C-alpha cells in the first residue's frame, strides 16, 4: 500500500487515545487550563459520571474571540513559542493537544469573555465539524462543556466502566487538582447535586478537607530547602500507613506526577519505619528551576525527567528521613520565617503540634539498677541508690509515683508521653499524660531505642566493645567457622566495627571474647550466631552497607528488654524519657507502633460518662 497523510481529524482521535483515556482525563486537562488562566474560582458539573457531560466554569483571563477556533485546533497554544520555552515550562499545559483531542471525540461548546470585551463569544464543535463563532452571555472567564464523550468512536466508549466508577475517577482527579492549589476555590457537582466545596484556605486545611482530619493529625510537616530545591508538604506517620497507594500525591512545580525516582526516594525514607507491605501517605511539593526538569515526556504530562536525578533522590530522601526521625513529642512544624517563598506557607496549630519544651536526663536521677539491667554500663556508676529502687531525686519521677497527684504542675506539659503509673502482664507500660492515657509496648520501644543507638555508634565508628570476663565458647558449624576465619584473614575489621571479638578455638569451636557494650546483657552465643549468619549470607561489605539496618535491627532485638520483665516506676519513666529523645521512636524496627494514645474523651465514651 502507498504511504498517505492521515486526516487531521483522525490524528486528533489517535492523540485522544493517549490524552483522554476516560472522562477523568478530560477533566484533568480542563482544570489545568483553568489554573493556567489564573482562575481563583473553578466550578465543575458532571452528568452520568462525566460520560454524558463535563462542564467547567472558571473566572480566569478568558480567551479572545479570534483565538477561540485555534483553541480547538491541534498544536495551538499560548504557553510556549520556542524550544527555549519548552525546556523551561512553567505552566501545566503546553502541548496544544488536549482541547483539540477532547473536541475531536465529543460535542464541545467553548464560551469565554476577557475583561476588555463587552460580551462573551461562543464556539461549538461536533467531532470534526466546527461551527461559526457567535455572541454569548458570560462574566469574565471561561465555560467549557464536553458532551457525549466518544460519541463518534463507539469502540472506545465500550471500554468505559459504570457511571459510579467513572465518577469515582473524576472525583479523584478533581481532588488531586484541589490539593495542589489551596489558593483557589473549587466546587464539584454530580447529576445536579453539590458534593464538594473547597474555599480558599491554607494548605493544611485543604489537606484536611480533601484527605480527612485524621491525615493531618497523624502527619508531620516537611519543609526543606537546599541548593535551589524545596520540598514541602505533609507526610503521614508510619502508623497511618495504608494498604494501597491511594493517598500518595507528589507535585513538581505544581504539576501532579508519578515518577519512579521520587517514589523510590520516598520508599527509602520510610523503609526503616514502615511495616512490611504497607504504603505511606503523603502530599509533597517539589519546587525547582523549570530548566532542571523535563516535563515533555508523555502526552498525559504525569511523567517527568530530572536533569540530575541522583541529587533529587538524595534531597527527597534526606528531607523526609529528617522529618520522620523527629523524636516522639517533638514538633517539626515550620514557622512563618522558615516557610520560604511559597505563598502557601504552613501555619501549624498548637493542638496538632505540641511543643516538646525541654528534656531531663533521668539516667542521672533514677536508680542505677535500671541502666545496669536495660542498658548495661551506660547508666550511672554511683552506688548512692544501689539496692534501694525507691530512692530517686527526680521530682518528675516522684510525681509519677503519686500518679499525677498534682495535674496542674507546670512541667507536666514538657513530657508528651507523661509519667508511668503501672505495667500490665510484663508487656505494656501505662502512663498518664495531659491528653489522657498512653500505652507503651516496652519491648518494641526499647528495641527502637537500642537500634538508633547502634546506628549512631556505627556511623560514628564508635561501637564500644565490652570484653567478657570469661569468654563464652560454643560449638559452631563449618560455615560459622569459615565466616570468622574469612573476617580475620581479610582484615576488613567487620566484626570489630560491630563491637565483637570472636576467635576460632578449634575446627568446631568459637569463642566470644567481647560484645558491644550496649548489648553486654544479651545472650552472647545467640547474638554472635545471628551476626555471623548475616555476614555469611550477604558478605561483610554488603552487610555493613545496604544490609546494615537489618543487621543492626537483629542486634537491637537481642538487647531489648524482654516481655514478662517487671519494671519499677523509675525504670518505666526512664524508658518514656528515652522514647521522647529517640528518633522514629513511634515505631519499632519492623514498623509496628510502639505506643498508642487514648484520650480522655475516648475513655469517657467507654464508660458512657456524660450520657
């Protein structure tokens, strides 16, 4: 067959297959056009899930009479005019394909009025046929109606789902755009019924309106600036993790994107605190020079390519890692002075972000037996309180002994986790704080504390080694013997870096001569076997780099206080204070929560108080 030029109408319909996958895709394009026009109020009306009609009304700059027909023409746009413009796109739209693609597969009416015009002008198209421009009645702005989507491509229409499903996708697209612009008012109607109305507001309020108050209450604020990059928004705590990725929103210069590099950086930041196959929730905005990102990757414009992907990955990872590492009770809310240039700078509220005003080192005030039992020799060496666990000088611990006898004490608000009052079945610690009751899984909490201590020590190359008074020998298999011999022969000092001194006594016997000081009360043999297994399976180099956290997590688990251990009130309080001072202490090494808050209102409901 001879090569022939395709008709423009067919070209537009082919392009529509990529741009307008379903009504939600068309809605996204129309909303982006409204935002590019500078609109501050956008109203959306849908019929039959957007299949019958999509209608978008805005108060933007409008389209001139002479440009109306061009607006429905392929590759006609006001947003770029040269290659230089394309390489530094600052608008949401730029291809000049979306509106033409939509018009080619629907009955479209476009009416617009600019501020300098005496009245509006209207143009109507039905597939390939465009009718003459005529006067219309409209305030300044634009209204576009897309009716009978895919009326002239019935094969594509068959791929659409039910009205409810298509509306669900449209609503998701609407919310995605609304999240990105809290400075714009949005309204959504479906089949004549108003469903959503968002007034101009702060980012945190918009996030709460769209994603729910629980999301904002269970999130930390992110606001980092470095080398011309900015990352801001909200990232949910690991305890707010979801079964799916339905609460993940990332915007690059205001554009919603799905980018593998960004997704990987976020997963890495959550890796140390997220449980198994759970997914994090977040609304994050990345701002950078438009010249440093290529948005001309795919017709849907949801994919981008960064000039320096590694720098972007490192920046996102470290910014999120820092935000998620904030110790329990410490606010990382940004102030107005820190908010940078973004007009949507956060204004955190006191009730969501209690300030952790000060800390005390209870290791100097509590009984020395606690740190000897739980942390080895890290505690005080003085014997002033030895043998008398009821003697301690901390007024805060004394307040705990009296079960918050004086709840109006000024310093009670300094300690978000409050003060211990009891222990249940040797597993959970109960504490009373200002909001109500705190329940702590003592093993999980202590495991996180030890894990963070080990990570910091290894990073600083300061894992202290505690020689054993009597070395512990044990029967070892050939692989364990070979692992130690290889470590000693290679001079990589992997065991020494981890705080171990293990010697080969015979072809079947190993001796543990020293262990990390922080783990001196752990079972030396079991601990050594687990460490040798990781070194054997992954190699010393890999075990101390990419597998480092898993290895340290194994070590921390051995050191953590076990269930069915009875703790004194001072010991429980010291654990609470360390949790408040430890990064990521809200989750154990496996991503499970270490504590829960039960408010007084929740307790009142349980006992039907006030009814």
